[in-house]
C-alpha cells in the first residue's frame, strides 16, 4: 500500500512539473536568435530566455517581451503570439506588424 501511494505521489509531482513549464514556441531556441520569415517578405528574429520567462525580438529595433498566458509575450506596445495556426504573429499597438512567421 505504501508503495502504491509513493508511486502515485511521484507521478503527480512529475505531471505537475510538466504543467508548470510551457513548451518553447515553434522553432525558438534558448539563448540563440532564430530568424522567422513572415508574410509580405517581412522577417523577425527571436530568442527565448532561459526558463521561457521572456522573448527577445529583433524587428525595427530590439525588444524584450515578457511571457503572459496562452503563448503570448508582451511589452512596450509589442505583442508576440506564438500559438497561431499559421505561425507566429507580431503586433504593435494592436496592429499587425508581421504575420504567419515560420522559422
């Protein structure tokens, strides 16, 4: 009985750890800029921070965006949405800047 409870507790701890960390956005790497090609010939570069707490983007300058819920990174009027069907989408002040971006 003790073994069954210990096994169940260990399994729950592993599952809780998996749920707490979100997967890296498609193609993004920790500590290394990746180039994304977007609709209209646009491109951006993105680098994931250790632990996934932020993304550094290069697009008309450089910006550090903080992780929010649902695969969204945001700061200073910039928003990077990483869980779009067509690829990443970058917006500035609510207007599309780059869409359907793929590594």
